[in-house]
C-alpha cells in the first residue's frame, strides 16, 4: 500500500498527540509514526499500546528525519519546544500544533523564527476529554469533529492542504478561522464553561458539610461539572494564554447571572421564563445544527431513504399536523401583538420552529411548543430587540421572506442566514419591492442569502403588482406595510394563500381584499388572540390522493384547513371523479375547516383547470401520481409563470414516474401524464420532500418494491409522515445510511 506521507513525528504523546498518532497509524496514513515525549513512561506506553511505530529518544534527530512535525504539548511549553527543534527542522518539513489557544502559539513561533516559515500551519482539534495521557488515546476521537486551522500570513497553500489532509484522514472536518476569532470563539464555547465547572465545584466543596451535596448530587450537577475533572495545569495555561478573551466572556456571563439573580429576587416570572425558554430553545437548536462541533460524540443525521412495499389500502382516522403556513404567521403576529397569544395545534416542523426561534432571539418570550401548544407574550409592534447575532433560519424560505418584511422597518440591523438549501434560493422577488418601500436590504449574488437588513429605515406604502403570484412576497409586503407610511397595496395575478390577510384581521388589523388586491394601512395595533391551527391540507393531500388511488381505501382526516386558496387538490380530485366528502364544516378563527372522508373510486384523466392548479402548486407531484393511476390522460398547464421551483418539481416527478414505467412528460408550460401500470425500482426525489411523499404514495399501486433516495427533507417539512403513513396503511420504512 502507498502511504500519503513517510514519517510523522508527534511531540508530546498525551491524550491529543496519542489519539492523533493512533488514528493516523490505524489508517496507515504514514509509513512510520514516531512519538517523542519528555516522559519516557508515556513513550513506552505508546509503543506497548500500538499508538506509535517508533519512540524517539533524540528530539533533534527525530525532527530532522520527519516530513510532518505535530506539536501536541501543553501550549505553555510551545516556545521551549520550538526553540529546541528549530535548528533541526528541514525547510520542507511541515510544522503544525494542536494547542487550544492560538494567539500565544503563533506569538511563540514568531519569537523563535522571526519570519514565520511557510510550512507552519497552526491547528486546533475541537475534540477532547477530561482524561489525559497516552493511555486515554482514542483513534476515533476526531471522527466527525472539527479541526480549526488558523493560518498565518505566510502559511503556504501546499502546507495547508497537506495538514488538512492529515486531519481529514482521522475523520475530522477541517475549517479555517482567523486567529483572533478562534481565541474569542473558544473563550466563549470551551474556556468559559470549563472555568464555570471548576468554580462551581470549588465553591460547593469549600464548605465541609457540602460533602453531603456531592453524595446526593443529581444528574444536573454531574453533567454540568464533568469537565471540572480536566487537567488543572492545562487549564491554568489556557487562562494565561487567552486571558483577554476569557475575561470578556466572564464579564458577559456575570451580567447574565446578575440579570437572572434580579429576576429571582423580585419574582419576575416573565424575565425568568424568557431566559429559560430562550436558553432551552437555543440549546435544542444548537444540538440540531451544531452537534458535531461540540466536545462530544454525536451522530450526524445521515441520508434517509424510503423503502415501500407495493400495494395496501388506507383506513381509520387521522389527525394531521398543524398547518405550517398558519403556524409561521401565528408566531409572527403573536410576537408583534400586544398581550398574550395562545396557539393550539402549532406545527412543530423545522421550518416553523425556525420562525419561533428567530422571535425568541429578538427578545420575545415564547413558552412551548408542548404538544402543539404555544404561548407568546407579545411585545407589540415596537417591542422587538436586536438579536445577539445573525438569525439562523434553517432551510425555511417562508421564514426568510416573511421576516424580511417584518424586519425592514425595525430600528435595528439584522442579518438573516440559512442552511445550504436556503442559501441557494433567490430572495430577489421580496427584496426589490421592499427596497421600493425604502428598506435597506443587501444580499449576495442574485438575491441569495444571507440578507443584511439595515435598521432605522422609514418605509412608505407602495402599490406593487406581483409579476408572479406568490403568497410569501405578498405577505412580506403586507407585514412591512404595518410599519410603512400610508397604504400598502399588493395586486396578484392569480389567487394565492390568504392566511396573512385572514390572520391580520383575527389580530384586529383591518385588511381590504378587493378583486385580487390586498391593502393594509399603517397605524393600527395587533391584539393577542387565541389561534387553533387547523390540520395542514398539504399534509392531508398525501392521504387524500393515497385513499383515492388505493382500492379498498376508506379514511377520515379530521379537522383539516380547507381555505379556498389551498383546497385546489380536493377540487381537482373531485373533477377526476374521486369520492371525497367534507363533513363538520366549521370556521375556526378566520379559517374554514372540515373533516374529510375519502373512499377509493377509480379516477379519470382530465385537463386540470389552471386556476385550480394555482391553488395546488405544492400538491402537483401528488396530482401527477393521481393522474398516473387514472384512466386516460391528464394535462397540467398554466404553470409557466409559477417559478423555477414548480418547474423543477414537475420535472423531477415526471422523471421518477417514467422510471416507474409511467408515460409522463413535460409539455409546454406544464406536464402530461397518462395513467397506466406502475412498476417499481430505485428512484430519486431530487431532495424535494413533496416529491418524496408523492412517490411513496405511488407505491400503493406499484407492482414491485420502491426505493426513494434523498428523503432527508421530509423530516423538516412533514416530521410525522412515516408514522402517519404506516398507521393509515402505507407500507413504508425508513432506511438511514
Ligand atoms: P496531555 O495528555 O497532558 O499530554 C501532553 C503531553 O506532552 C504529556 O505527556 C507531557 O508530559 C508532554 N510534554 C509536556 N511538555 C513537554 C515538552 N517540553 N516536551 C515534550 N513533551 C512534553 O495533554 P493533552 O490533553 O494531550 O493536551 C495537549 C495539547 O492539546 C495542549 O496544547 C492542549 O491545549 C491541546 N488540546 C487539548 C484538548 C483536551 O481536551 N485535552 C483538546 C484540544 C486540544 P508530562 O506528563 O511530563 O507533562
């Protein structure tokens, strides 16, 4: 086997040096892994444990022979070790380190080398444990953890690449960061928590009778103080090395504790709940988005595939998750309202939780969600606070577009960022009209996130004719209109979801809607309200189509929103001959709801009326599946104006249906699908949750097993899909890679 490197020397064979050596040796990354330590017991143990191939006794000789030298000594020892090895370093030998603080390591290198060599690439693995010494070496320690390289002004690209490759070989993810940023970030995320743990244990242990406290210590104490068992000398050194940044973090923390103390002293429940709910939400958020960067071993969510057995029929009763569009708006308006808003049936999806978290980050106290219940202590139209940093919105385009409208008229600056998917989507359709209202918004190329929204801009109402129908753009403008001078009018070329208009009225803000034009005037107030979020019709659609195509099906979907701007899927299926009955129709808040009874009945292919299709855009993949199970041909037209996402969806669904043997093609500004036999096989849903769900439904009429790859996004938009689908009778299982 060809090794990537000939000789790697690790100086300081303790926990980190030993773990790196062991990981590289197990993966045969270099021909010879040499260890050096001033402590010969550690070296002998390293040899005995198979951590290294050779133990060096002469440091200079070992350095001279090495291709890469890794310093894994305590940071305080860096200058002495560098001075000792400098004469023996060949110009081409790469030099790196693992120190937890970087400013002092680079300073030490400058003192020793004068001009820093291009072969020097400082590094820091964000992984560790409270143990020390080579006996604790763990070859998996760096797997799925981050390693930060803090390049100097002279670090060469070649050296950086070689050091990055070495770390990647251990399973780590390699990042680069400015040196000063590194020391600041680590002071907050690692150094401060360690000091708090040391200090808490020390404080409690100071009183003799407190031995009892340790005896009865509950999980909280144990979890919080585990890191107080870390190496005292190392932490002493880190405190000296990163003094300024650590002091800054201790001061910020002390202010926070003082605020909490004051709230406890005065029984100020709102402040206490505010701190606890924000902290809990941030912690949950952190676990989800940053799990692999913590000093802990967490699993990365891997790719998810669906596997479906052919056939089956639907039966029973289902209650679907709350409507996502309504949930987003309930959080936004509840936060901006005066008084308390209580929500029932909130959709606990990644997207709506991103909205909830954003408002918590802007100082709104929000309790829950707990089994769909959320309580919001509204701060009023002027009450939002500047968030502590950029608002991270996951992959929720709805949150980003609507929030742009809410934030355009705020007195403070904000930055909206998102995950990889959202960062690719253009926000231009919302940015341009908001700019016309006077908003200061900057985006990346082609209107892509992050968006930087300047505070303190005076907005003025405009009349905006939407070039393409979009409920998100319309809503963003209406929300900006709440704080704009005069009237804001939005004219839409085709009807889109009107949840914003209905909910604004529910919160006491008048909205005029006359022949496709929605108007708000500024100067009103929103008053806290009680909101019962109906079941999501987009989620219900999967089961409506499923029961319509699977012989023998008879299912009841309870309390589903049937807003006229959303129920296109029902009306289209009725035209195709489906057996759908709306029962117990009611008006909850401003939204119409009903129980939907669906029984199997053969469908007929039709020309889908385009005005109905525009109210079922998200359901197009499901309707294409319905068409594939119908007798004859169905045509989907009038979708040319509905944006790239709709076209992409049609294309991916058509191609997946073809892979199942169905005659489905893109045609004109839409698609054509001819009903027929559905085969089986492996399909790709293009990472689109709605396509994944539609293909899963198609399996009810398939002849063979269906595998759908790339279904990760379903968890975000329809978290309970698998459980509900199985309960209803769809033979689905999840396969995680
Ligand atoms: P460790 O287990 O105590 O190992 C350090 C080793 O270096 C010990 O064997 C020590 O020997 C040896 N050493 C000290 N001075 C030396 C010198 N002048 N020449 C040669 N060897 C010397 O410590 P560690 O946890 O691996 O930490 C090593 C480095 O990793 C530190 O810079 C630390 O900041 C960084 N780091 C640690 C963690 C963590 O969680 N532990 C995480 C990331 C980065 P003695 O026992 O004789 O002192």
